[in-house]
C-alpha cells in the first residue's frame, strides 16, 4: 500500500479512523485545529501539517472528519487552497455528517478543479471506529469511489453505495440518526414510565431489549439510558442536535413534514440550553426525567 493520504479532523471519530489507516499501511499527513490532539499519531508515523491545505498533494486523497457543515465549508469550500493543491485527479473523501445540500455544493466546486468528491458518512461510535467496525454510506463521483474503496474498507465492516448524487449518502445518514434519536426519546419515556410505576427501569430495559427489541441500537443505547449513564461521551449532544436539525432542514427543502423530528429538536435544544452540549447525546433522556418530576441521578455531570 504505502500511499500518502491527507487527514483533517482528529476528534472522537477522526482519531481512531486515522489510527486504523496507519495500521493498514497508509502514510498520513494530518491536520487538527488543536494541534496537540495529533501528537499521539505522530509517534505512529503521521506527519503534522500546520494548516489544512498542507495535507494535500497533487492528485492525492484528502479525508475529512470534521464536526459540521460550517467546519467542512471553512476548510474545503470557502478556502480554495485545498482544491488548488489537490488539482486534477485529486479526491476529497468526506466522512462528516453534513447536509446533502452542502455535499452537493462541495462536489460542484471540487469538480471545477478536477477534484472528485465522495460522501462517506459513517454509522458507529468511537469504539466501533477503533475496532474498524463502522458501517459506511457512499455516494458521489463514480471513478473516485473505486479509488477510495480500500481506504473505507480499512475502517469499516461494510459499505453501501447510494449512487452518484453527492448528497445521497448524507440523506441516508440523516435517516439513520433520526431513527436513533427517536429510539433514545422513546426508550427514555418507556423506562421512565416503568420507574414512575415502581418498577426497576434496568430490568424492564433488559427484558424488552432481549426480546421484542433485540437490535444493536436498542440494546446499547437502551442500557445506557436505563442506567442513566451518560459518560463516556461517544457522540456529543450538541452534534445530536445538529443532526436532528439537518434532518429537519432536508425535510423542509423536500416538503416532507416530520413531526417527530420537530419534537426531538426541542428535546435536544433544551439539553444544549441546560449546559449539556458536551455530554453524550443520550443525556437528552435527562429532559424526560425532569419532565416527570424525577430527581436527576447524581452520576450525571451537569445534574
Ligand atoms: P468531535 O467534536 O469529537 O470532533 C470534531 C472535529 O472537527 C475536531 O477535530 C475539531 O477540531 C474539528 N473542527 C470543528 N470545527 C472546526 C473548524 N471550524 N475548523 C477546523 N476544525 C474544526 O466530533 P466527532 O464525534 O469526531 O464527529 C465528527 C463527525 O462525525 C460529525 O459530523 C459527527 O456528526 C459524525 N459522527 C460522529 C459519531 C460519533 O459517535 N461521535 C458517529 C458517526 C458520525
């Protein structure tokens, strides 16, 4: 292998993905806004860039795993340097959960420089990223998708191609996160209903997630919510609000009413307003407990 890749964004997800790429034999040139977060990767052979575009080489591949649309736009859209350095034959492999509209804008601008855009948002938390077990949704430039496939295979357990519309993979990602957010709200309400009726919420969660709801999301999130355990943080609550809002924006632009998403927006916004942005996004369940007049468990950091 031995190909050099650029990698921008070494947060909760970017860091373990970058580590896997190094393990798979890629050479990485990395950039992170907080440079110190890149340091452990340097001992694994990564080279540190002092600004984002510096990770790119002519005709090369740059992977981004940034927080949101604003961050991706700042690095890859408003600043043309990345496109200029990549040039014809270059590829931007974009793993962030961003709006389909932003993905389409990125693809259009990159194409003006001969750069291919591939959207590759992922399902799975940082533990899954570290284990190389992410599920990856792909869409975008056909030839570029072929070239990036081995990269995706080195951090994913499987990938699904949704065609050439650069926004398509992000639509799928938003559908998935909408389903997870509704499951979090539904389980928080169900476990709290059990508790208010004198039942052990953990036992109720165990029974239901071993039988009727025996699927990964209900089992892993169900246990966390039953135990009211919102640490360690895998996916920040502020990013959960971002995704609910992206689903709502996409719904608005496609004239698709999503009453549940509106309800989720208020739940997650209330969590942000109460200072819970940096708790895990399951901490939205604290709002359900508060509405039910229950004391917030002491193990919750912002209780
Ligand atoms: P994070 O907050 O841990 O990391 C975000 C990264 O973006 C950091 O490297 C930060 O330095 C960088 N960044 C943010 N704003 C920036 C800016 N303006 N300029 C330059 N860099 C900037 O987030 P994360 O959990 O790693 O998530 C990254 C992306 O992956 C998000 O789009 C998220 O929705 C998605 N995602 C997260 C998870 C998860 O479980 N954490 C799972 C699937 C997808």
